[in-house]
C-alpha cells in the first residue's frame, strides 16, 4: 500500500506542475490580449475625441471664410439682384480656392425665405427650399450655426450657415460645407484606424433614381448602405454591422487581426442615421503576443523538467521517511488503543444516531451493563427524560460544528440507577461517527448541593440581619398608629406618613426575598451580563451581614465588561469569597479597622481583573495551596464545611475556564498597616 506512494505523488505533482504551467500560459495570453483590446479601445476613444476637436477646428476655419465672404461687394450686388450667372461667375473661383486649400466641397447662397439661389458646387440645381437642421437653427437664432448632416445627395457633411446681414438688414444666408470623408481620411491615417460609415437603407426610400443607381456601387448589408470605407468589403464586417452590437470584438481578415467596434452614426440633431464602424489593426501586437507565449512555453517546459527531476529526488527521500513514519504511527495507534482501554474516564464511539459502536471498560463499568447489552443501546437512550431533548440537540450541534464540550446531564443506567455525567463529543474525520468522552460527576454534584445548602444557611443569616431594621420600623409605625387612634391623636397626615413608611420597608423586604429566590432557583442558562451587575447583586445579599459585623466595604469598580456566563453561579462564587473574608476580618481585626476591598480593572479590551481583598491577617503559607480542596477548612465545624472555596474553584476554573489566584498582600487602612488575603479572578468576554 505504501510502496508506490512516492510514484503516485510524483504523477500527481507532475500533473499539478503542468496544470500550473498551462494556467500561467493561458492567463498570460488572456491578460496580454485584454491589454491589446484595451489599447485598441483607447485608440478608438482618442479618434472620437480628435474627431470632435478636428470638426470644431474646421468649422471655426469655415466660419472665418464666411466672415470674409459676407463683406465682398461683388457677391452682395449679384445676390441682391438675384443674378445667378453673375453670382456664379464671382463665386466659382472662390470655391475652387477653398477646395484646393481646405477641401471645402459645398458653397450655398440662400434667400431669406430658405430658397436656394445658387449652389456654386452644383449650378444646375436651385430654387429648392432648404429645411436642414443647421439652416433652420441659424435662421431661428439669427446667428452662425454649424454641425454634421446627411444631405440630399447622401453625403455626410460638416455644414456652417451664416446669416448674411448687410447694413443691418438680413439679405440671405451663406453656407459652406465639407464632406466628412475628407476629415475621416486624415484622422484614419493619423490614428491607424479603418473607418466605415453605414447609413440605414430607410434613409434612401425617397431618393432620386440617379442616387438609387449610384447606391448600387456601394457595399451594402441587410439594413445599411456603406457610404464610406477605408478598407475593402468583407463578409465578417457585413454580418457584424447588422447586429448593432456595441461590444469590442476580435476579427481575422486576410490573415490580419483587427478589433471591431460599432456605435451609432448621428447628425447634429441627434438623429441616428446608421452605424459608425471602427477596425483597429492589431496584427503586429498579436504576433508579438504569440511569440511571447511561445517563448514563455519553452521556458516553462525547461523549468518543469527541472522541477520534476527535483520532485522525484525529494519524493524518493519522502518515501523512506514515510516508511519510518508508518512504523511510528503503528506505535502511536497501539498507544491510543492502550489509552482507550485503560482510561479512567468513559470513552465511547457512536454513530450519528447515538448508537454505541465501541466503548472502553471505564464506560461499561460506569453504566453497569455488559458489553453485549450496551451495544444494543444508544447514548440518547440512556439519557433521563428531562435531559433527552437537550442531549439530542447537543449531538446535532456536534455534527454541525464538529464538537461540543462540558454538557451536563443525568443518565439512567443498570438497575435504574441515576448518575450525573459531564459529556463532550467530537465528530470524527469520516463525519459518520462521534468520539464521546464522559465523566461521572455524581459525587461532584452532591458536593455542589452541600455547598449550596451551606450558602443557603449563610444567606438566611444575611436576610435575618437585613430584615431586623425594616421589621422594627414596621412594628413601631403600626403600634404607634394604634396608640394614637386610641387617644384620638391619629390624623390623616400621620396615617399617610406611617403607611408610606410601612410600604417602603415592606417593598425592601420583598426585594430581599426576590434576590434570595433568584439565587437559589437560578437556572443554568448562559446570558450576557456585566461583571459590575454580578458584584452589586452579590453585595445586596451580603450587606446586612457585613453591617452587622461592623465591616466597612471599600469599592473601586473602575472598569466593566460584559461576559457570557451563568449569573447565579458567579454570584455564589463571589458570596463565598466575601464570606470567607468576613469571617477572617471579624475574628482578627477590631471593629473600627475591619475592611473588605473590592475592585475591578481592565487588563485589555477583552479581559478584566476582579480583586476581593481583606485585612484579616492573610492565609498561612503552608495551607494557601490547599484552600480550594473539598472539605479543607480552618474554621470550627459550626462555622465551616470546607466546601465554599472548593465551589469557587469549580465554578471559576473548571466550569468557565477563568483564571483564579489567591495570595497575601499588605494594606494601609485608617493609617495602619495590615496583611490580608487577596482573591483575583480574570474574566474574559468569551467567559
């Protein structure tokens, strides 16, 4: 089984290294390809920005030309006379000059009513009414206006219209136009981008027959005529145009690689005319990408071979170590089996339904059943009815979270004997079984009960001290009212005052009963509670007894945190510590110097130290390490059972895993030096 592990691992590692190499090559390819795409997108955005800037520059240049032309007298005279031939004679040389120097292709003279007097670029066409957006905006605003429009000859043209005002009077309009093809040619070369202008076929429905014939020479798709292009037609481009897809796409055309992008083609009025298509040639960048991938693959191949050789050598060494480890594991397995069999605590293995699969001798002895009898039972089946639901939930939690610990319950074992147990369970790696650890705490529970009874006796004494004064007040007021009534001296004012005092003291007596009941009957549920609240409620129970023994309580509750705990159990622990301090102080210190000091101080953001100290002389060094042992006491048997501090240890250390320390310390009180015992409890938020 173990002989071929090194070879199996070698093949696994080989597959992993090759996979990593392939992932690296693929990642590099896609990352660099994305970089090429991003760069192409930047080029397209740069083209669009430059297109806007360039058309603005051209429009301003054409505006300057119009400002010069409007002041030419010969043009004014010919236009006012509506002498088309004379106007053409004067304007034609100007258009030729503008065309040669600025690629201006259109020159209009338009009357105030919108009728064209002369198209210098098309002498034979006139007298039609202009209703283009640029003209209408110039007419509406009486200001120069420009923009890109689709003309009647299906040319995408930059037009600038100037209201022609002579001596304060509008005589007509001048218009210059420049076909966008010229601008696109320039920018296409600058940005190394191929451009296509595709106009919707619906725009040509009412075109003249000559224009319809001319359109046949243009590349066309299902929905568009391509009116301008810098690259020959191709089916892949044609098919993409009809999709109106605005995403970047990679295309291969004639062994060259392009990135395709399409956007709406609009005029100055924001009317969509068709599609504007960009093709960015990325052949060079893509070839460089492929070359880098090939180089990277060769390097990866060499590195992979070296790594595999090293892995093989290392795995051979690991195989030798594995054989040695196997022998050690065998020894550890035998050790575990020994622990399992001879542990004093009960250990069992359960299935997910809590049925017993195996158990050690300690567990069998705890239950009293034979092995055959116990294998027919379940953990939940042994649980007493009042704890069965909680036990089922605990194992469900262990299945979900992996473990549970310190769950206390009562089990019914052989001959209907009831035992108290502390149970912890862990889900085994196969997730089909539980490892159950069980400790018999029946004797410990009896110890708790004895301690609680001792605490109850102490508390009853405390309550007696606390009730003495309120009962005296109630008795005095009731007797006084009776005597005043007998002698006719009882007024309404005296009656109300006496009743109020009786009620206040009765409320106080009721509160002490509530505190006592909460302490005695408190459940075992955990809750989030502040340490200061636990201290204050403990002292409410004790203050009558402390006062009766003339003990001064010095409080320094500086800091506070909230912990998850059982409030009543911690109150019991604090009461037991304070009671021990009270006895030490009462026995060893004169009345005016008796003191117990209680303080809190944060150690960090999640932990807090509670100190309870007295000036009662301290604990002898030879017994200070024994005071938490059950039944250990230095008091007379009438005053102590030796269970109080043992319960403190069980609650603080064993149940809630908090730190508990005791030591002697020196104090100065009332100007005198004292030695006393200090109990320190470190609380954490996890509690």
